[in-house]
């Protein structure tokens, strides 16, 4: 639970014009601002933002409220989740006095794992435009996807000699979060550590670290807040011989529960809210084609 004082500090820091302006292009009009309402198919600016009242209102769909309610509705979040997002955005520290030591460790591990996933996503995406990722790019091109679509879904390629560990270390993050949970890692120095909380992107076999997605095109999984929680990797055509799975997903972890996420929801959210309905399809590439 977030205490009253902290809630007040978050609300004071989250200026309504800034919060709404992050998602909607606002124009000054009179004492306030106007913009296209993101909650209905708006063509004439119906959204009004009042800095003096720290409030917003859409005169077409009759929605309105304060900065927290805007973030809740915009990102489909609960009240505490919206406060958390605003606290992160405006650098307000939420005291963790009520956490047990174990809860604190889990929370810190979750934060690190999300950062590791994000670094991993950028690494895979950057490989797509290099020689070692050429076959990955060729696969997406053969499906007819534009650069805009590839970027919208942040897809990538994990090269055969993937250096995902290097990419994670470069960002000052611990590589052991890349290992599976409940896993012993032995380093060249001979030191062995036990990993309690890991993502499972890298495994160690015969003393060597191996990216489980090597040789696959990558579809990152994002949660409803746009955080990278896991990955799916597809073996390229002609490389699916033998017993290797065509698709491989991140294993479930502190941050990833495959049966609780819907792939592409982050990219489709605005359109779903405006249309009031959603179309569910079977595969990653189906979602990209529909997009
Ligand atoms: Zn509206």
C-alpha cells in the first residue's frame, strides 16, 4: 500500500498538462489546452485539459478526471499501478518500509530482470540490420512487413554466436539474471553461484554459455505497460530439421507468465479502446499482419 503523503507528493508532481501531453498532442486554447481524445475516434479536438483545476474532460465521450485517472484509463491500470507509473516517471520514491526482506529481494530482482529483458530486446533488434542478422531480416521481408511494422513490434534476430551476455553487461546489469531460475552457474574463475530469480535466456552446458534463442527471429513479449517481459524465438525455414522446436518461448519467471499475457496487446491497445472490440488471432506473424 502507498501511504497518503506519498500519494499527495505523486499527485503534486504529476502536472496534468505534462501527463496528458505525454500521450496526446495538446494545443493552447484560452486558459487550457485541447487535443484529440484517445478514448474515442476523435476528429475535432474534444479533449480539454485545465491546468488550474488539474483536470481533463472529453466533451464527446464525457470521460474526465485527474492525472491518475487519465493514466489508469490510458494504460488500463489499477489505481495503485497508475500511482506507481507516475512515481517512476516523476522520480518520487515510494517508501518500502512495509516490505519484508524477502519481498524486497523479489521486488529488486523483478526490476533487474525487466532491465535485462529490455537490454536483450535492443540487442536482438540491433542485430537485424547487421550481416549476422541478414537472414532474420530476409524472413520478415519475405512476409512483407514494412520497417514501421518491424519497429512497432521491436522484432529482432539472435545470431548463432549471440553475445547477449555482453550486451547485458555493457548496461551494467548482472548476467546471472539471464540464467533460468533455480540454477547453478559456474564461472571461469571456478566460482559457483545459485540463481534464485532468472529469465532463462542463457543456459550453461559443458562450461559454455549458450543463448537458447540463437539462430531464431525474435518476437518480444510486452506487458500492458510496455515493459519487456519475455521473448518468443522462431527457427527459420529450412532450419527446423530434427527435434528442434520451431517456436520457443521464454520460460515462466517472476516477470513472465505466458498464460497471462496477450502478445501485441500493447500495440493494439489504442485501437481496441477506440473500436470497443478486439480480434484475436493465433500467431505472432498473424498479429503483425493484422496490425
Ligand atoms: Zn472522448
